[in-house]
C-alpha cells in the first residue's frame, strides 16, 4: 500500500480508518494533507481527494474543509467515527463530504458508507442529494443511486459497516 506514515497525534483507530478509506479510494500515492484538517489526514494529489477522520461531530471542520478545498481543488471525505476504539459498534460512523458540483464546493453531511460487490464504495446522503462514489480515480458525484430499493440500500450500508468494523479492529483486516 502506498501511504504516508501517520504518527503522533493520530489514534490507532484513526490510522486504521484512514487506511480503510485509502484502500476504498483506490490506494493511490498519498501525502500529508494541509494542516487545517484533523491530524492524520492524507492527500491523494493525483486523484484530487483528501481523506480525514475525527471523533468530533459534524460542522467542526466545515470552514477548514472549504479553505483547503479552495487551496487544493480537492474533494474531501471526513469520517466522524466517534470516541470509541471500534467505530460503528457503539458510535455510528457518518461522513461529511465536500465535493465539487459544477466546480462549486458543496458540503454534504450525515452521509453513510455503502458497499456491495459490483457497486464498490459510495457515500449515501440522508435525503435527496447527490451520491458520492469512491474509486481508483478518487471521488465521483452521481445523481443516480447505486441501489435499486431500500432493502438493497440497507444491505449495502450493513456490509460497509461490517467492513469498517473489521478494518478498524484488526491491523491485517481489509
């Protein structure tokens, strides 16, 4: 895996979550993200994507995300993983995504991760809004859902949660 070493100021859980998201986004070359974002954030410059994780609630890093997106032109995915050592068991993991829609940065909060074989990883909004795909090219905004009905959506969210739990619980997982 081609990833920058995450050191002081980053919890083991945060490091594992970043590794998980990095792999979900294709695992491209990464460097340290700008300082305004949480410790351990990585920047996939070629894919124009920044991945970060925090135990803080939504909204705390929105202004910083807008500043960094203006500097870099990158989309930003921020996982809110809670304060417990294994995300998604006691704390639901939600995501804030800053994506560029028609070149304008747009922040979408309370997104959940979705995964099914053949569909890959997606961030799903809580209501009517675009969907965000994570792939080897970084991120892609789509106005078409990756699922056909609410049952498939639930299956994909459950599958993604299971993958997050495995990835953050065991070093070799994922």
